[in-house]
C-alpha cells in the first residue's frame, strides 16, 4: 500500500502543477454543465391545494427560430437540456422565436381530477399546451390572442386551459409560447372553485376602476357640452384613451371588443398608448396655458404630439415588437416632460398647476409601486397589484377637481373684472351672469338625469323587472358553477282588478305595497331575490332550493297573504294569490326566458284550478 501511494505521488509530480490546474478547471466546467441537468422536481398536487404556481417546478428552453416540434422538445427535456427559471421568473422581455416550458405533474388530490392552467398575462400571441399521459396519449390545447376568444376553456381575459389530471399518475406538461409582445409567462394551476373566487375579485377590481372612469367621463362630458371648454374635451380624450390602454393590457379588449381579430389584438397596444399620450400632452398644454406661460415648452409639447401621431400611423405597418418598444420608450419621455411642464407652471405662479402636479404625482406613484413590486421592494397585495389603476383613478379624480378649480378661478377673475368695470360694462355683466346661470341650470339638469336611472320599483320599493333579469343571470351562473338548484316563483294577486274597480286605484296601490312588504318579510329570510314583474304580478328567485323546498316556501307565502287582510284607511281588504313554481334547468339555452315561460304556465294552472293555490309543472 505504501509503495502504491508513493507511485501515485510520483505520477502527480510528473503531471505538474499546471496540468493539474487545467484538469481541475475541466472537472469544474463539466460539473457546471451537468448541474442544471439534474432530475427535474415533480410537482405533486396534494389534497387541500387549490392554487399552485408552476414557477418553482418548471424548466424552460428557448427555441430561437420557433420551428421545433413537441417531440423534439420532449427529447431535449429527457436529455436535461431545459433550464430552471431565472430569479426574475418567467419574464424574458422582447425575444424572437418561441419559449418552451416543461413541468411534471402528479395529481394526488382525488377530489380534484380537473384543473385549470392559467397564463396570468393577456397579450401573448400563441400558446400551445401539450399533455403527455403515461399511456403515450398527447392532448393539445391552443390559446392566445391569435386564437378566437370563444375557444378558451373559460371566458376570461387571461388565456386558460382545462387539464384532466388522473389521480396518482405523472403527466408531462409542455407549454409553447410565441409572441411579438413581451415574453411574460406566469403560469399557475387552479381548482375550478379557486379560479371562480380569483376571477370574482379581479372582475370586482376592474369593474370598480372602469366604473370610476365611466362616471368621470360622463360627468365631465356634461360639463364640456355645457361649458364648451377645450380643457374638458382633452380631459375626456385622455380618460377614454387611457382606459383603452388598460382595457387592452389586461385582455378586456380582446374579450369584449375584438374577440376574433388578431390584428387589433396586436396593434391595439401601441395605438392606445399613442392615443393616450396625444390626449395627455394636449390636455397639459391647454390646462397649463403653455402658449402664454412657456412658449418654448409649448413647442416641445406640440413636437411630442406630432411624434405620437407618426408613431401611431407607423405602428399599423411596422413589426409589433418594434412599435411596442418604441411606444414604451416614448412614454417615459412624455411622462417626464409633462411633470416638467407642471413644475414650470407652478414656479410661474399658476395656482391650478399645483393640483395638476399633485394628480400627476399620484399617477407616477402608481407606476413606481409596480416597479418596486417587480424588484421585490414591496410585497404583492391588493394595493400594490392594482397600484396603476389606483394611481390613475386618483390622478383623474384630482384632474377633475383641478378643472373645477380652474373654472372657479376663471369665474372669480371674471367677477373681479366685472366689479372693476361695473359702470362701463353693465350690459356685458348681465349677459355673462345669464350665461353662467344657464350653465349651472344645465349642469343641475344633467345631474338630475343621471339620478333618474334606478333599479327599484317606485311603488313597491322592490327590484324592478330589468334589475331582476340582470341579477338572476348572476344567480344562474353561481348555481351552474356550484351545481346547486334554483327555483322561480311567479305570483299573481287574485281578482286585483276587482279591488281597483271597487275601491279605486289608491287603495289598490296600498294593497300592492302591503303585498310587497309581506313578500319581503316571508321570502328574504330564504335568500330570495324578489321583484315586481308588472301590474299585480311579482316574481321571486330562490337560490339553493329545488322544486319541493320552493313549493313549501310558496305555500308559506300564500298562507301569510291569506291569514290577515290589507288595511287601507278604514277598509280591511282580503288578499290572496296564485303561485306558480318552477325549478330552473341551469344548463338550458335561454334559461331565464324558458324558466319564466314554465313558471307562468304553472301560474295559469293555479288560476285555472280555482286560484289561491300553489301549482307546479
């Protein structure tokens, strides 16, 4: 043994220090090449898991020319040539070709054989999802905004794919993504229930944001039509264009406006960005009065408007990747320049510019929060995730206030001029006062018109028929997703015309109010949606109730109406009702109309069989 050790030592001496160093470097290089090729960790979907991000369990490969087939990429994955995601996650910027992602899935949750794969980014052109099962079967799904929207598994703004994952079996998942826009591929698995909750919260936030934008747009549209101030017009242009930007970026444009147009899905991003910046630059010029206060800055603003007009025209022809990158870079300079214009206007003593600068700071703060979330400085929560929406909503609210302040300042200035020139300009003062009074009256009229729309019936204070249809569609969707029943009650007061003819319509109105109060007391503890359908007819929806349970509730209501009369002045008027009950088929086409027809037939059966009874079909 000692002799062998001595010989090995001599061998190392002959190799020499230099060759040993090269050998160590070679071994280190081999280790670095082999290390990423270690076996990929399998993702196990255990009981209790409802949402699972794929980022920690996914590997990727870049197909530069975009021509590789799924079989070729499967072979590369088997050879360990896929790489783990970088620390920044599945975000690679603007890249040519296609990206492939691979994960091994094992479903150990016997209660959830079906999952939903969601790409939480709306602007990818084409996604191909391949599932390879242990028996060799390969299932293919296609998505993205180059595929018609109605082909998605769930009608939702983010591409999604329904995956059947047999319990206890390992399945290979391959996802191919090709896009001219930014290559962002955050993938996650959801159970149907968890996805419903996610989409509900997201849609609530989106609805709240766009509702604020719509309210501001409508309010300032009335002001513009009334006052004909150019600042209001360009403010409306900015609201509409910026709303279109977010509508596009979050996939809502492809969902609601152009679900079958891949051309618009691609071009809408740079086009909407250019339109938003044109509106904002023009609004800033007009609001801040740059032509009078800073002519040089006004010329720069005009130049930027011309730049965005040219870019918008060019983006209809040039490559999407290039036009989007140019638009994003131009926006950075545009936003910064508007801040410079506001600061200069403030320094030159224009007081409304302070509110303008504060509003613009809200918008910049929202963008900064998004950047800090991306770099991990701030945690991701409701406020930080929707900071752009919050910041832009605050910006537009403050700009609306700034417009009012600017208008008030102009009015005060006019009044001061009037006071100084009272003797010479009495006629003009009267004319100006009349115009202002007319403007205020028109504004008040506009506000009254906006308040006219109501979802309640004026007499009974129950929901009206239009709101019932809208709310019932939502209840139907919930019942369909939860696979729970829902029933309809069609209620008609017996011989109500006789009451009107005998006692008069005012007594009839008292009877309708008394009936609506009794129905509300009886049905709302059961979670019912109650509405006046028309005349003496009422309708109620009973969630989570089948035909038998709904019939018992209908009988309870009939008895409550029957057991005590309606008191109207000195009169006691007996009220009875015929009720038709129907359990709705939630999967039928035109479910509401067909359900109303069946419930109405059941009601007429109750009338034909003597009234004051409950009948079903």
